[in-house]
């Protein structure tokens, strides 16, 4: 597949790395020649320096025979115009645009996005995706990472194991015997900074960060087994009233169970806009690092603080201060992946990586139609893939133990009709089943080969 990626920033670079690693013909375009040079030198891609919306630049990038264009520059307008030019002048079959402004997103269902008006096949909103990720973190406060799969019937949980975890030093195969009715399986372990798919004989150690698939009805029990308490979030403080913070506050207001929300915003104009947009939440104009403002927000009584300002360091420091003042749970938005290891050191309970969230969303739309969802873990070190088993797939009709998956791949949960079951060696995978599996990045091409999903991407 030939793909043009417009924008060599964090998201564009990550998508280029992912697709180039799967032997696709990738060209990356950016007006910043240094970013283009970095991508071309580091990745197996071609680089074009120039404005993505210029027809001459797109032609030089090979738009006439491109299968897909992904517009992920920092400008919504450039992304939209690029898709229009790619459609009108070069007939690129599939176009994906990243849009941030609420005004554009609110028009998604209007005539503006009809193919004969503005030909964008898929609109990706980082802020919307991040807000949804934040809500999932709040819903599973004991997890540092979480994502829903299999129509919301299975949950991926990222859990940091403490020294008092009751199942430490227990082989994973023995966990299956001890909790035979538990619909949960450990699919990934990060130990000493390295992420890997465990063997049945591997044991869990203190300070491991694990990824567990659980049936949604067994999440509470799963958390208890791994030593995590569950607590209802009734009081939430949101620091930052930008698109993400405002979307989270509005969603919390709409929940059936009443959640008391206080929003802290430094910019007075933005605070006033948030106050007008929210019905029950209290909006405070001030600096989230100011102890008096935090006290006014009753941080000592808050169940969770969500720091989602535009500055990573502010988010981390606000989280630290809030926990020192008595807040039970701190969640921080962290754009810079090099700062993520500090979350452990600073005792920040969970983080949201906008880049990983956006990359996962885009990957979901550029895979074959039978791939229903993809979630990127860490610095794109691994993926969780949800896919439907085709009749042409080599795994159809086989028992899990007889499938030649690479060492870095583990099947977590399987949906058969309306029933979701835990994967086990004697489970037979059949045509039409939907499987959710963990795969190290290097093993993704082999997974696609086994699933027979790399024939066509759209």
C-alpha cells in the first residue's frame, strides 16, 4: 500500500514508523525540512519538504498513485485543504484528517463533510479521543491504563503490582487453576523497563506493570485478586478547561450517578466559557499549582484529580501537589514520552498519552475492515488488536494451543456470538469469532498474515 503522511510531528512520525515497519510504501511531507530529514534518516520512508496542501508538493510525493493520505499537520485548515486537493486533483481513494477545533467537529454530521463538499473519509479528533481515554481512567481508578474491547464486554487493564499483591511469585498457569471461573488473563508484563508477553510459567513480581484482559463483569474481582481496591469516584477536580478538560467535565455531568466536578482554569476568558458551558460544575479561575486554589476546590476531599493542561510539567506537578494535599487518585496528561517514567517516581497513579491515543485511533481506520480496533501500548512497543476471524484465516477451526503464534503474541479474550470467554489452550477459534490479542510490535505483520487481514486496507 502506498501512503502519504502529511505532518512529521509526533503523530505523523509514529504512524510512518508503524506503516513502514509493515513494508508499506510511505512518503512523509512536512514544511519543516529538519523533521523530514529526521524521518527519512531514521525510518524506511521517503521525505518531501514542502507545504502539504500545495498540489505540486503532493504530486512530488506520489499522490497520483497513492492509496491513502493521512493529513496530520498542526493546522486543521491545512489538513482539510490537503484532503480536498488529494481528492479533486489526484483522486486519492482514502483520506484521513486530524481536526482539533470544536467548530469543525460539531459540523461532522452536517453537509460540510459530504464527499462532494469536503472529501474526508475519516475525521480524527485528538481532544475527543483523549477525553474518552480520561473518562476510562476515572472509571477504573486502580489501573494506570485501560481500554474497552469486544463491544465493551472486555476491558484491558494496566495494573502496577505492589509488594502486598496477594498473587506475587505465583506462576501464571497456577493462577488459572486457583481462579478457574475468573474470566481474565495476563497478556503483557513490563519489568525493568522491558515489555514482553509472558509464558505460562512466568511469575509476577513486585513493581511489575502488567496488562490484563478481563470480562467486564469480572473487573472488580480481577482488581481484588491483584490487590487493587475499587472505589466509586464521586468528587473529581479537573485542572485545565481546554477542549479535553471541558469535554470530560461535560461527560461527568451527564452521568446517571451524580459526580461533583470542580474545574480549575488559569485563563480567565477560557474559565468564563467553561462556566457558561457547564451546568452543575463549579469553575475556579486560578493556577492549579496554587495551594489556595486547590484548597478552594476541596482537593483533600476529592476522589480524583485530572490534570489536562497544555503543559506536561504542570500536569505532573499539579498531580504531585494534589496527592500531598490528600487527593486519592492523580491522573496526568503527558505528551512527552520521555516524561512517562517520572509518573512512577512522582507517585502519579495514571497518565494519558495523547500521541498513543491518536495513533491507535488512526491505525484502527487504516487496517483491513475485519480489524475492529487497535490500541497502542507504551511507545508503540506493542498493540492490542481486535479482529474478526475470516474463513480464509489459517487459525479458523484450530485450537488455541495449535496456532503458531509468535512468542510475542497472546490471545486474551474471544467473543463467540454474544458470549465473551477467556482464551485457553483447548478453546477452538472458529470463523466469525472476534478475538482480542496482545502482540509485540515486531510480531504484528505475522499476526496479520495469520488473520489474513493484510490483503487490502480499505
